C-alpha cells in the first residue's frame, strides 16, 4: 500500500467487493426465509460480512 501511494495512487475502490460479498451472504440466508422471518435475521450475516471486510481493509490501509 505504501508503494502504491508513493507511486501516485490516490484512490482505492472497495465498493465492488462490499457489494458482491453482501449479495452473496443475502443469497445464502434468504432461501430459508418464510413470510414470518425477521429481516434482521436474514440481513445480519451480510452486515457482519461487511463489517469484517471493513476491518480487514482498515487494517491493510492502516486507517
């Protein structure tokens, strides 16, 4: 990362990784849903995955 910055890189996109990971997790949980299933339970794993990626990137980028 330091080399990228010293070589002039100004922006690093992680949005695609976040979107892809979120959709993958949602797809894993929604097949088990019924009309009475709480959205919190369905979206919780996807939110947790996003949190994990953000922590990983923050550590990598030393934020």
